[in-house]
């Protein structure tokens, strides 16, 4: 397939930022599909996910740091234990209020 006379590279995808922006070639989606993994989408959006074992206060690092900024981090305990957590571009610190639990999380940034 050609776009503006250019065939792109093997695996490239066509992306557009809306109807008023012409489409361009972009590298394919990259990442890691591991249980604690990530995907880097065309345009630079990064989605990361995983699980964290919570017995005491502990700091976890994301599979990759967000190079620019993070938008959102959502965490839920598997057995409804209340959690306190803080997060930034490199990871998060979590403390369960009672009992031991596993928490599933997802983070979005660029």
C-alpha cells in the first residue's frame, strides 16, 4: 500500500490525528504481552498493566517508565481490601490497610 507515494516499512501502520490531519506512516505497536506488560501505540500513548502482591508498604516499578508524563493509574484489590497508593512516571508505592492481597493495576501515559 502506498501513502503519498511512499510505501512505508514492513509492519508500519497508517495513523491520523483526525479528519483535518493527513494520515502518515507510523511504526507498528510495540511492547510486551507479559502478565506485567505494556504496549506503545502509534502516536506515543503507552498502556501498562500488571499485578502487585501487597502485604506491607512496597514500591513497584512499571515495566517501562513513562518518558514524558502519566495520565492515569487505576488499582483494585482482588479481595476488596482497601489500598493506599501513590504513583509517578516510574512506578507506584502501595500499602494495604488490612490483610494481604493482590492488586491489579493499569496505567496510561506517554
